[in-house]
């Protein structure tokens, strides 16, 4: 079964030798497909701030002996990535994507013209109001600002061009992609 996470990685259009951060990487589930996209000469930059998730991701990276995966326990607002990135993945990072400081810090470390892709949860349409409790419960551990689930991608629309999003999960999820403004370097 193809998931929104899988589709968002495909939307990045990764090439061998590129560097791509997995923003708020959680347990590191996206490491393998990101590594496949950037090849042995590329780098996957994995970071997250939840210690329990970081430990699981770190175990995965060590178990698989992935030499081209950089891994750090850091907040998105302050993380310093070791490379200027060619793309950016932000799956299920609602709180990060709603933080102006986090978005600004990450985007300043991504090359102009880079592909951006994200997937996550959102509120159901207004007329199905009680169902929004399901969205909140589904992502509660990673979602401190449930009131912002109407358009969780909104802070990425201004710095990007060709921003597109599609509804998934019967209205509870989305997949989005765009290109960061500016000429590619």
C-alpha cells in the first residue's frame, strides 16, 4: 500500500548526490527511501527533538550501518544542518510547520529552487466538525496546536512557488509539494 509519506518522497524528485533533510524525522522510517533517492553519494540529514523517537531513529541508522545519514537530536528552530540542502521532506510535522522560527531556520538551509514535499493530517471539512476529534486524537503526541489543523502547510506557501496540495485519508490528510523560490544554485 502506498502512503502519503511514500508519495511525498517521490514528489521530491531526488537525484544521486543530493542532500535532503527529513524534518522531524521521528523514528527514521523515511531514511531508507530517502537514501535510495540520493544514492551512495548523497546525504540524508535526519533530526528530531523527541528523545524517545530520536533513540529509535538512531538505532535504525546504526543497525543498518548507513554511513551517509547524518543524525541529530535538535529542535527545528535551532538545528544547524551540515550541508545546504537540495530538497526538504516534512512529513507529519504539523507543529514544526506552524512555527515561524522553525520554518525560517530550516528554509535558510535549503537551496533556492529546491523541491519541498510534506504530508500530514488536517481538519476535516467544517460540515463534518465532530470528525475533527479523530484527526486530533490520531496525531496528538506530535500535535500541540490542534487548532491550527485547518491549513497546516500555510507557512510554506509564501516562500514557495507552484505550491500544490491534495486531500487524502477521506479529508483528514494531505500531501503537498512545491519549489522554494529563487533560482537553483
